[in-house]
C-alpha cells in the first residue's frame, strides 16, 4: 500500500509541476486571455479551494478518501481538457474553477491518506521519503513541459497530465 501511495503522490506531483508553470502562459499566448481573464481564472481556482476544502475533507473522513478522490479527479481532468479546447473566455474561467479541485485532491485527500497507511511514530520519516521522491520528479517536470511546448504542441503539457490522472484511478 505504501508503494502505491508513493507512486500516486509522485505521479500527481509530476502532473502538477508539469502544468503549473505553463497554465497562464498557455491561456495568454494560445487562448488570447487578457490580464482580467487570467485574474478571474486564478481567483476562481482559489475560491473553489477555500469553499470546498473543508466540506470535501469532512466528506472524505465520513465516506472515504478514495471515494472523494474518485469524485474530484474527473473535475481536475476536465480542467485541463477545457483549457486546451476552450472556444470562449467563459470556458477558461470554468477551467479555473475545476482546477481548484486539483489542490483539494493533492493537498487534502492524498495527504490525508497517509494517516491510514503510516504509523503515527513514522509520519515524519515517511513525509521525508515522499518529499524526496516528489522533489526528484518535480525537477524534470517543467523541463519536459517546455520541451513538449517547443517540440510538439503546448496542448500536450495538459493532455499528458490528464492521461496521468486517468492512470492514477486504478493505482488507488
């Protein structure tokens, strides 16, 4: 279970670090978003996290972390797909709204799963191991994103992490 957790955490961290540096550049350069639209995208992401982190965390404690993770993961994937396919500015804002669930999945749900897997007296050590591996995959992730942008298409920066999200479901 710990190996699967480590793989889950590392893959989701890789996806996060590959998309984060390029999301707003993509909205600006590819989707012609102006500064106000980018501001609304970011604000909507933060608002979703603020409004839903506690209720979804409580729900995860009540019905299970995996079930809530399964429920929010399609929203995170939809965020990337909407960003890539957005025909209108409103869709970019909707992409930002769905992106708020990424932080809930990564920081609230996946982190909480650790409590079920690791004994209390080993949490610090385990967090150090997970942090090291997450850091190691975070280093090449934006570089790979830049290579994808320049070599193939900026769309791949968001489509590949969406595929990773689909792979995460059976890992759970």
